[in-house]
C-alpha cells in the first residue's frame, strides 16, 4: 500500500482504481492515514453512518514444562484487519488478512453489501474524512522496544524447568507438575469515520504452576497464576521458589482433607481470585451486550439498590501492570475508571460503541476483542469489589460455623447470573477460628441474591489475572476483591 499525499479536493469514485498508496508494512504509523481516510470516506459515500477499521500485528508464544521436560513451544504470528459498518442501529463486521488497499476495500464492500449498501456510481464524490493527529500510545509510553526485550525461547525453557525442579523438591506425593508461560505482543491501529485515529502496543504475559498430588484414593489439585501487562522482564523476575512453596503447602493440606457437608453456610471468601464470582455472576450482567439481549436482571435498575450497602465495585483499565489494563480500548477510546456499584446502588453499565448506539448508555472505554477476527463488544477490564472498613479478624469473628474459601477453582454461569463454582482450597470456621481443611466444596447461587448477602468487606483488596470468554472472544482481565463475608450461600458437597 502506498501513501500519496492527501488529496486537495474531493475524490470521485472513478479515481479510486488509479490511486497509489504505500504504507509501512511492518508497523502502523501515520503513513496509514491517507489510505484509511479514503476508505472511510468511501464507506460514508455508500450510505454508512459510521465505518471503523481495526488493524493488528500479533506475536504470540507459549511454553509448557511437564515434570522435567519442555513438552510444548508454540509460536504464532498474525496480521489482519477488520472493518465494521454501522447503518441506523444495525451493524456488520468483516475481517481479512489482506492489508493492501485493495484487500481492505474488498472487505469494506462486503460489509456494505451485508447492510444492503453498495458503492456509489463513478462520478460520486467521496466525503473527506479528517482523522485526528494520531494518538500514538506506543510511542508516547515508550513501548516500541518491548518485544525485543522479552525473554528468549531458551530463557523461557530454562526458567520453567528450574521452577518445576523447585516444585519437585517442595511437594510430596506428586502425580504431575506443570509450569506454563506465554507472551502475547499486539500492535493495533484504529481508524473510524468519526475522526478516531489511534495506535497502541500491548504486551501481556502470564506464568504459573499446576500441581497434581495423589496418595492412594486421596487426590488434590492446586494451580497458581501470575500476570503482567507491561514489563518485558516479567518472567525473569518471577519468584517461583515462593510460589512453589505456597502451592506445595496447599496441595499437602488438601490431599487428606475431609469432604465438606452440603448445606447453607456463611462463608468468608479470600481476596484476589475470589473476585471471579463477582466477575462472572454479576460483571457480565452489567455489560450492554446483556441489555441488548434482554438477559440481565439489572436492565432497568440503574440508580436502584441491587446489592448490600457494604458493596462498592469498579471496572477500570488503569491499574499499573494488571491484566486488564489498557491505554485505549479496541475502538480507540482512552481507558477510564467506571464506577459500577456504589454502596449497593447501580451507577453505570459497561458500554462500547454499538452498546451506546442501541441502549443509550455512554461509552466507557470498554470495547474489547480477542483479535481482528472479532468485532469489539462491551467487556470488563480490571473488575473488583472495593475494600471496606472491616479488619480480617472482624470478618472471621462474625462467623460461628462456616467455610473459608481460600482458593477458587473453575465454574459455570447461566445467562442471567446463576452460578456454580468449585473451591480448590477451603477450611472449616468454628467460633471465628479456622479449624481444619475441607475439599469438594461448590458454591451455588444467583447473582441478584448473593449480591444482597455480601455484608462485610475487609481492607485488603487483592487482584488476580484471569481470562474471559464472551461474544468478542477470549480477552485478558483482572478479577479482585478484599476478603468478604457472605451471610449465607448454598454449598454443595457430600
């Protein structure tokens, strides 16, 4: 694609085949402005209300160590683009891996055709789209050299094997031990007919353990993962000895733990990954995609009390190095902090461009997607329950008999907030004290009910990395909360 200077007068459609554009192939810079502005104008001339292009370069690699061997090393290089066309309250999305001017034009024509639009005749004028001066977050925040400074493949393997060796020394009755790492580098460019023109580089990394232990009929499985969104030295700084020690200790306690008795209990939920239940059972219900589908019980509850007055919750993209942190979303909007719930009252929904168009809730910098093959949708970033006023001691002291859920596992959530989550590490609470380990616990409930029962929040907010799948693919998010008390919840067990 070649970049000529921007035309001094309006183009006619008959001139399009004769244009000569050249843009930098290996990076997105301002040489992409002229061809994208022309294509955006072409879409507007065809009758689209708004046209948006999303361009992506992606370098991904993952590494897996099982016991004392590297069993998988998987690199992936991807380049592609997507175009979204809006007409009225409808829209469509077309993706391509052909980033030439012709390739992008073909994708645009397909998108227009889906909405019943076609390119105008040969003598039609193409509106001039004045894109803003590129907002280049990659250059402004010194991200250009991140990829080159990351760990090499050799270093990845060496670190994971060393980590697995430490785990072997610290744990007992080991059935399997795994250490995993991935690095996801992404360069994106967003250009839209409303003038948006923005570029960013993202670097997401994660490393962790999975330990399986067995002794006769006794089994335990414990995992631990850490993540980062901006540090090329992340893997080099991983304190795998401390992490391995904690996992080995937890697995040892759970191996011979008694099974929990099913029933209704008050529970204390740990901070950090304990926030996965709020994310899954409530956070998704505050995305405008749920309003569009009519699948959220909170659709008309803005300004009303939907949770206990002790609960305040945020979603934001600003916390340094957290998994869901972004300088801009995938529609080019700068990130922000969004207050979801304040003292139990619903304050805001999470909205992307389409959500704002169809529901009236303003955009919140929440338009996210896995990659160029997906249209952006309203998605969470760093989502957490805010710290409260209670000490950890006060939380435990308020429970005569209950369960401490120290480490959450996997689970499932229904379309309107019904959830079912396993607890990987749990303990019995008696008279305010932790007495013995328990296993086999499952938390069962419904979002609109459980939100009213979170009566106490401690001061120790903790965050943890996570992966979220929804309509626009799998994305990186942060979940979190302080330790909190749920007055009563159904616990499945034996």
